[in-house]
C-alpha cells in the first residue's frame, strides 16, 4: 500500500510540474466602505458603469472619476476588491435627495470576471447597511430594470412603488436624461418607464413589524422572490411602452 501511494504521489507531481496542470484559484473578496486609498480605481469604475449601461440598453447616469473620488472621500461608497489580485470586483455609492429625506444606492456594478459569485448581493447589503447607519430616518429607493437587483432589494425589504412615491428632487430626475428610454418618462409625465421603482420606508417597516403577529412575519420571511412574476411584468411594460414609443400603440 505504501509503495502504491508513493507511485500515485509521484504521478501527481509529474502531471503538475511537467504538464503544468492548473488547479482552480479560490477567489476571495473584501467588501468595505471606500476611502482615499481607493482613488486609483475611480477611472476603471467609471468605465464599468458606462459599459454596464450600454449592455443593458438603459441609462445609468454617467459619472466622472472626480465624482467617484468625492463619494469615496465622503465615505459614501462601497467597493469590492479581489484580495489576491487586488482587482476591482464591484462598486456602489450612496446619493441623498430632498435634503436627506431620501437616499439611493446607485451605480451598482460587478466586474464581469467575478460574476455569479454573489458579489452584487454582498455589495448591496453593505451599501444598505451604510445608508441605514448614516441616514436612519431616510427612505431608501431605487430604479432598476435588473431582475437580480429587484430580488436583492426585495430581500432587503424594498417594495415596488409608483414613481410619485419617490423623491421630487429634480436633480435626481435629471440623471435619467442620459437614458435612451428617457422619452418614455416625458411622454407619460413621469408616471411610467421601463425601470421599476422600489422603496424601503424605515418608519413603515417598523410600524408593520410592530402590528404584525410573529407567526405571520415568520411566514412572510419564508416567501421567496419570484423572478418569473417580475419578468412577465417587465415584458408587459416593454411591450406597451416601447410600442407607444414607436408609434404603434392602438388609438
């Protein structure tokens, strides 16, 4: 048995060193609040945000490296770094609107090299935690066409809402002007778009938890997000809104 083990180990040694078999590298990520020491990543972050917007065919507002650095300087950004290579793995930043009454976790990106590793959820959770810590009474909201982001938001306690329930701060809505579907907002007087609006209201959440029996809360926690429902809703919105955009809506 000892001799056989020796031959097996020797054979493995030969394969690894002579034939250069590569074992899979285990990736390890650090997700944390960004500061000045991460300034060098700002240009890459901007490129990734722009690339993600083009891929989805929707408009994340374009940001400059200086804007990203400012968010890091203010402690309003979350960054994910691959520990072994120090490569940028993901990013997200916090914006405030309506004099701090509303906050949004914007510019969520994940490096294509590190997708399907659960990074988007980790970054969103960290950004949510930071937002709640810095602005405990603010309503958190977001606009997205991404089903995975909707799922994460739902798990964090966000609810789908109408656009009228979001901030009326015009500076926020100006960010939609770079989106190729901005004309939908104009045509519908900001009532509809391809994006789904989602909102987390801390006051409503506390009140609901207080008034809801624990057994019902437990059952609700067990309910899972159903991507198929949201996917059908997205297809329906696209069919209606894009049809009108192209002038094919029924009279």
